[in-house]
C-alpha cells in the first residue's frame, strides 16, 4: 500500500515539474529560515550559560534615568572593584575587569621579530579564573594572575604567536610590558560577554592606564562582576553597593 503511494506521488511530480520545483524550493527555504532563526536565538539566549555559578554571578551596572527611559551602563569607573572588595560586608567575591583593549604584541623568534595587533587584551586577577569557567589547559595556577609580569593566552592565540613551540615560559612584549606566558586557556565560546585573547594581571592597569585606574569620573573599560553568596539577598546587596559607591 505504502509503495503505491510513492508511485502515485512520483507520477504526480513528473506531470507537474514546475509546481513540484516551486514547492520543494519553498519548503527548503522555509526550513532553512527556521533553522537559522533557531541558531541565532539559541546563541543569543545562552550567553555565559556555560559558567557553573551562573545563577550567583551578577554584573554591576549603573542605572541612569533619561528622557527615553532607564539606561543601563555596564562600563563603570575602574576604582569600583577594589572599593567593593574592601567594603562589602558579606564577603561576596568581586571580579574586576579592565578591557578588552587593543595592544601591540611583539615576539622575538628564530625567524626574527613578529609584530601583531590584538584587540582583546583583558586585565583581571585570579578571581576571574577561580569563578568563571574558562578552563586552563596548561600552566597556571590562576593565582599567578595576582603577580606582575603574568600573561595567560588562549589556545588559538598561543598557536598563532608560537606555532608548534611550547609557549609556556616564553616572553611577549605587550605595548611596553615584558610579560611571561604562564598559562594556556581553552578557547572560549563566542557567546560570552567577556571575550578575550590574552589575560594580564590587573596590577599593570595602574602602570599603563593610570588616568583611568584611579579616576571615579572615567567610564572607559572598567567593569565589575560579583559572585553572590546563596544566602545573601540581591536587594540588600544592591543597596549596599549604592551606599559604598
């Protein structure tokens, strides 16, 4: 019975070739559009969902009331993270970030001096890798980011800069800083709000961006994340942050 249905359908297709072609192309186009929209929506609605503590991680934002309504600003003055870390009463973990920013990269190799430009240089400390799930493949530990002269690369950038050479222990000049590669990180997903190619200890921010590092009126590259304790209240935390700020 089923075989007869197929034969009937094939004969119908042969008799109405133009109609069949239009129907098949329309169906294919419709399915393609649906799959594309699904892929886009899935990408947009899963930002940073790979972090195990995603339900406890909050970004500190500034609320500004404008003529068009409430505006949210995630880029905040660079002194804020240290101030919150010192003054928050409930011992939440503060993750400071500065960047990503552009930098010139220089590497001395057997083939001579290699020069690159990297738009994703991120300054932070050990709390970044301790609380966010950007996996360390080689080197480390994360506590090395609390020391000056430390640099972590993603796997992709390590291969770009050093090829098959082991990057650990190699020296990279980032702008005017001589830094040592201390760890290699797995390439992160594209749907993250903190994209980076290279992580540098935030102890260097004051050296290179002092006009922003200590300026409460500067809104350029600083951002702050907080890992909230499960027992603490978001409302109370917000009120305390506003008071400290």
